[in-house]
C-alpha cells in the first residue's frame, strides 16, 4: 500500500462566501473524508489558513502572500493510502474543492522511506 | 473517523450573534461593522480548516467564540489607530490583550436588539435596510440576499457598502431607557420587519425554502422585540400575530413545482393550527392598551381568513375592519379588498358599483376584482376584465395566477 497526498489548489482563495455556504462545504468535506476513512484509507490532513501566509524568495526576501503574484493558492491537503495512483485519483474526484471553477486537486505519491521507489 | 453532523444553519446563526456582539465593542459604523463581519467570516473559515480533519469540537459554539475573540484581539493589536479610536467603547481597560468578550445569552440578545435598531435607521432607504438586515441580522450571504430579493450580487454588494457608510459609529448605542427615542424608532423597525416578511411571503422567487426563511427571520427578529420589556408593546404583538396567521398557510399553499396554491383552493386541513393559536394569543396581548395600529387591523383581518366559514357575519366584520384600516392607512390593495368584503355582504351588484368608483385603472387587481364580481351577470365581460388584468400584471407569476382565475370563471 502506497501513500498519496491530495493537494487542494484554489483559484481564488479569498472569495467572500456566506456562512451557509461554508457550512455546506464543511459538511461535504467531512462526508468526503468520512467515506475514505470508512475504508481505512485516511491517514491525515489539514486546512492551510491564508492569514499570515508568507513566501520566502531565493534572495531570502519575504513577501506576504502567495496572493497577487500567483493566482493559485494551496488551501489544504489530505494523505490517503491507496494501492495505485488510479485509486488515489478516484478519492480526489470526490473532493468538494473541485466544485469551484478553476480549482484542482493534485495527486502526488509520497516517497517511501526505503528509498527504492 | 466517524462522520459528524453539524446543526443546520449553525454558522448562519452564529454569524449574526458574533457580528452583533463584536459591534457592541467596535461600534456599528461602516468600519466597526465590516471588521465584525470579517472576523465572523474568518472564524468559520478557521473551522473549515480544522473540523473536517480533527473532528467537530465537543463544544462547537464555544470553539467559535474563542476563535472570534482571538481574531478580535489580533485585529486590535495590529491596528493601533482603530484601537485608540474605539478604546473608550471597550469595556475592559485599554489593552487589547485584556479584552474580554461577553458571550452570555443576555448580551447576545441585547446586542442583536441594538443591531436591529441601528440597521432600521431612517437615514437608510427601505431596500438598504432590508438588505443590511438580511446580512448582519440574519447572516445571509450576498448570493442569498440577491436571490431572495431577485437582484444580482453586484447591486447588493454596492447597496450594502453604501448603507454601511451611512451608519453612524454610535448607531449601536440606542438608549433603551429613553422610552420616547425607542417608541419613535420602533415604528421604523416594525416597518422593516413587516416588509421583510412580505418580501418572503409575496416574493416572485421560486426558491420556496429561501422565501420561508425570510418570513421566519422576520418573525425571529420580531420575537427579539417581544422579549424586551421596553419594546414589548401592543403594535409589536399585533405584527407578530399577523405574521403567525400568514405563516400558518405555508404548507397549504405549496405545490410540488414551487408554484403557489391559491387561498380558495387550499386544503385547510394543512393550515398550521398551532401557529393560528399562537397568533390569537398575541392578538389578545395586542388588544391591551389604547393603540389601534394598522398591524392590529391587518392581523384581525388575517385572523378571519383563518376561519373558513363564509357567512355574512364574518364578511360584515371583515368589511368593518377594512373600513377602519383605510382610515388608519390607505392603500389601493386594501380598498379593493374592502370592495370584495362589501360584495360578500351586500351582493355583487353593490360590489360592482363600489368598485367602479375606485377607478384604479392601472391596477391589475382592480380588473380582476371586477372580473370576479361580473361573473354572475355577464361571463364574457368578466373574461374581458381578466384579460385586462393579465396585461397589466407586472410579473410572470401574477399573470399565471390571473390566468388560472380566468379559466375558473363560471
């Protein structure tokens, strides 16, 4: 069994939404994670607050961000167990983040500790 | 991890509580209100970033209040200028770190009542008041307000922005011990709540859930006034009774496709007896004292429409109430309804004579009333009146209702 990280990329991380909408997303996210956990394939995850976000550049210059320069921002991630990337992709397809136009979920395998893969 | 459910509308409910309570510290001017709204919104985003992964906290509401408080403290720490200006209003000392926020049920209620008075400000247009009330007092989002009021997001955003700019910093601090001030402003508050309710009850929107939400929000806000000794006056009881009588028909008027079932087609077994009973109780409460407001009269008329008998005595009473209502507050619709009641008492010929005196020839209901009254004398003429009414009707829904009535003529 391999581990994959599902990265949520938002097109517009600062859109103003209604409390009712946030609650709907919350419920959908919990249900989504719940289905993965029910198969014993959920490892961990977290949201990534936008507040206080910084970007450190190659010359060690620090900017507030990542807003402004790049459109996409990372909103959070979960780590799942899966037999193949295809299975991980199936999990990703259920992610509520995908309801937002332009939003994506990137699926990446986590390097195994044995260094062979 | 077990799947968890969150109480429906929890965030909407807590949004308005958090916003109101924060405004009791920051003031209800454009700046204070925007900060309070932002903090409330960010609080829910924090929940979204945590709860799905770590589970819903055991005390979700307390969790939200703690996060909101920390965000408020952070804000004050970072914006020293704002802090200095609002410092006199901060109840506990001047250091942001020491700020304590009173989340007691009592303070939440008091803050929401103050917010209600701040929003229903004569300086704001009625549509601004309704939009702002939906936002800060009901916790609706821009999208939801736009679909409830059949408008678009841009218009609502601009309207909210302009409305906030007109609010004064001290608008939040109505002195509820000054009876004269409260009485004067209460009129404006009641008008807004009445229109908010009507917006839901008569709206063109097909979203029945949203429409009923609007009505229940108006009732909830009216309840806030009833819960406070200073604002629990006969007018408020009368308005609440009126809302109960109307709301009792929600189930009966619903059709599967979102269309409305007309009053005379409704199955009265679906009328909510409990709400009617509640309405009666509040109407009795309203009868104490000497005021006889338009709300008293409208509620009394609405009561008679919950009684499905069709005898002359009922219509005599309704006619009498319309006579009084027109003296207190004239409106074309009331004068047309009065004629209908008159026709039920004295017969359609008398109704036609009275209707023709009104000459409301721009009003679709004038012609539909004439059509209804003419049907026993001249069916062709009746149909022609309905045709005129359909042409004049402003919305698709109104046209459909009139078309249905025309088809039912016999």
